[in-house]
C-alpha cells in the first residue's frame, strides 16, 4: 500500500520495480487533484519532476484545467490508466474514484496495479459492495483508450448508464458487448480463462457476474461449455479457467433456427 504525501514521493521507477516482483500487487493513492495543479507548472518549475519522477512527459497533453466537465474527468482518468500501464508496466489497472460529498470531480484515485489477472479478479470481488456503477463505469473507458474530452462531452447521452436500470443488468449488457462479441468471433471455442484475460479490464463485472452471464446462455442453449472433451450439462455450471466456451454446431449450420445469441445487438 503506497499512500504518499505528494505525487513526487513515489517514482515511476519504483512502481516498475514493485510490479516486477513476483506475485506483487500495488494499492496506490494517486492524487489527481495534485496532478491537475501541477500541470500548470509542468513546463516551468516542475518540469524535471514531471518528466523524471512521474515520467509523465507526453501524457495529459490535452488537459484543460478550467474544464470541470465529465468529459475532462474522463480524459484525466484515461491518461492516468494509460500512464501506469505504459510507464509503470502494469498489465492491469483498477481505479476506484473518491469524490468529496456534494462534488462531482475526483479528488484522488485508489489505483490497484498488478501483472496478474487473478489479482484483478480478487480486487473486483473486494470492491463489489462499494462500487458505484453509475459513476465509475459511465465513462466507458475502464480499459485505457485515446478518446478526447470533447468526444465524451458530445456523447454523454449514449455513454452514461441509465441510473434507473438495475446495476446487475448493466453488467450483463456490458458483458454482452465484450464477452458476447468475443464468443461470436470464436464459434469453435475459446477458454473461459482467455475470455477473462481479454475482457475483464473492459467492464465492471467480477467473477460471479462472468459465471452468471455464461450460465444465462447455457440455460438458453445458446452456448456450450466443454471440460476435458466432455460437454457439461445441468444448471449453474461453475466455470473453470480451462473450460471451452463454444457455439453449438446445430446453430452454426441450421437454416431454420436463428440463434438469439448470434443475432444479439449488444
């Protein structure tokens, strides 16, 4: 657990060294509010620290500190995740935003950094009860991307979660988009472990919701699960890493049955 007094107390080199330790996980209090203030002097008195300690040269380039919009919050978070993946050599970055009561801007992020998928799975399980899905995930950039603040501001109607919709269904919708699309592209089969590896940074779902999502389509006979060359049957399959998820052959070749799974608009 790293809880520095200021951003200069922990260098990006230290983050890399810790990430390189076998089995390591880092919980890091990252004061985004300090970074925003620091950006005002990144080309003058604080240039050396910004480039040599944080190694953030080339990041936050389009930050507009007078902009308090959701789009700007998206951009700052996006750049933070990108920074710790690329410069900190973290394969997985989980961000938990802390916002003072009555305000809308992030004060700091609690970052979970790791190189191990299991570590990401566990931290998601731990934060499930504390997660505020309508805030954390309406950005649609849980994984890092290169979208600009203007893009998010222009697309808020489509990006924001429907806060009247149950968060469980929100997770299912996002899994349809990420996991469902991956299964469609691999009709002959893909392992459950590979599915999680490729998609878990893209959505709010934890292991429990991944299991429930796959079982939803097993119950509908839209997909099959194979374990050691045997087709699993029954309700509530407890998925294992090496289980193979595939589309039933009958749905792939039938001219008379159009699979709901294959035609999902997720």
